[in-house]
């Protein structure tokens, strides 16, 4: 069977939550009702101008949208090729794109009459965004976090607590993100009537990948408008880092049907593509099911999830959002990876040349964006999604580079 043309964007996923081969709903029966109820509530809210207007208001007033599309003149000069623009999601409240989704889902929970919120967090960024949104709307907030991550990210734990959240330590397995998601799902099964689960990326069982994508679409909508206003045309290429895939699909979505625009998702190459040393699912993974959906997963021959490594906690996950797998098969989104060493060098370069300290996650996109800029002529344009700021990473980088702090 030949691969069909890319379906109209709004027809994806299908009614059962599939992006072609990928996605779907792989959860215990006890969660089916909750997911169906969530889908119905979301589809209704999506059509409701009052919901959309209230969301726009909070995104502006609380989160700080629209974010700038910034011409990185010195990075451009340094590369000597295409113009590099940065979409400044790092300027948002709580420091990254994650607030777009956390705020929107908190609003949706309120609409559904749910007063208790749970969420998972790895490095703590999604936990902090969720705790901030819950504080704002007066919702009870419980964040699940691996015990190992709580040690590594003690400052974010305190931030969440300051914002009124209860942070629950998860001691199972590797004591990181995967275990925190399992525990959040267990809580949801038990407390499904009172509780909404704010998942932090374009991943998991339907409707999450679709809903989280929609809540980040604003990134691409703004970027398109800003680029046309500024340069009178579309960009030639877009580059974004891919953990679960939310900031990337948020930027890409409005450009999927613009054939002149190339798109690159950048995964974590860690120490290089050897088992257990990276988190580049498209470089070493294969089809499987993990935490609610079917997608590309780093797993061994027995289906055991492999260990992953990345200098950036936000990209350090064994599976990738199903919509990315779908568009990769069709050649619409291309994938690359950046290694820890490349990221550490570019983290310093961007800070020095632009006066902007990028998040380690976002720096993966910058590494590849700069490679693309070098390969392109000076009249071409590349947009790199600067998904977050690097303040959270400064201490870790100082340690790696051997600075005293
Ligand atoms: C969490 C995070 C990511 C990775 O998540 P996606 O869902 O793939 O966007 C990327 N950048 C930053 C700054 C993050 O905090």
C-alpha cells in the first residue's frame, strides 16, 4: 500500500486517537471513562469562543504572550549563512513554553468542575508551570516526581512548594520521569471524579497528544504572522527540540501545509548513539507501546525500556509523541540529534553572542539550526524555537565546566 498524502491537519488524529499507525488509547479500563469525558469536554471547549477568549486573556496577562520573534544577528554573522531568528518562548512566565499548556488545562479542569490537579514532572519545569497555574485559579495541586529527580532539582521542588503544590516523591525504578508518570496515572485512576491530570507534553493516550498540540499552536501562529510582518514571506526552515514533542509540534503545526517550509525536530544525542547513552528515539528506537500510546520507543529485544541519557532532563525520555512519528514516516518532519558536547559549546556561544542563556533543551535546536544556517545562502531564513531559558541549567553547566559555585 502506498503512503497516502498527508491528511488535512484538522482531521488528525482520527476519532480513535490515531495518527496513522501511532497514538491511540492504551490504558487500564478504569481510565477509559475519564479520557472520554476529557475528550468530550475539550472538544466542546475548543469550539467555545468564551473559553478561547478567556484562554487568550490569561496567556497575555499571566504568561506574557505574544513572545518576540528575535533576529539573532550575531549568531547569524557567526554562521555566515541564513538569517537565524529565535522564537522567544524563554520569555514566558515560569521560563518555558510549558505554561501555555498548563494554563489551558487548568482552565479546562475548572470548566469540568474538577478542583484537584495532579501532574508529573521530570526536571520540574512542568511541575512549576502547573503549580503556578493552580495557584492562580485556586486549585489543589499534587506533583509526582521521581526521588532521584527531587534530589537533582531541589530548587524546583521548593518553587513548587512555594506555589502551594504538594510534591510527592516516587521511589520506584529509576526514580525519574517514567515512574512519576506511572504514579500520576495510578492517582488518577483512584481519584478520577475530583481530579484532572495535566500531562506535560504532546504524549500519552488520546486526547492528550491532540489537546497539548492545540494548546501550543499559538507558537506557530504567532511566528508565521511575525515573520510575514517582518520579512514579507515565510521562513525556509524551522527547527525545534523534541522531548515528548510539544514545543516542536506547537511551532510546526501552522506550517505543515506550506510545502516550501522544511522542518527539523532535534533529539538528544547524549554521549552518542549507543544503547543507554542517548535519548534519540528515531535514531535507535522502534515501534512499541508506552504510557498510553503506540510510538517510537527505545527498548531492548524483550520490550524492556532502555535507560536514556541526556545533559538536558527535558529531552531525557524513552518515547516520542505519536504525531512526530506519523509526520516522520511521511518525510514531512525530518529528525536530527545534537550531542551533549555540541550542546554545551553552543550554550556558551549563544550566551556570549546574543546575551541570551538558552535552556539546554532548546540548545539542541540551536545546534542544528546553526548547522542549517551554515548550509544555506544568506537570503534564506531559519527559525529556531527557543523553548525555554537556561537559568535552571546554570548550576549544572557550571559543575560540568568545573566552575566553583
Ligand atoms: C520540557 C521542555 C522541553 C521538552 O518538552 P517538549 O514537549 O518536547 O517540548 C523542551 N524545552 C524546554 C525548555 C522544556 O522545559
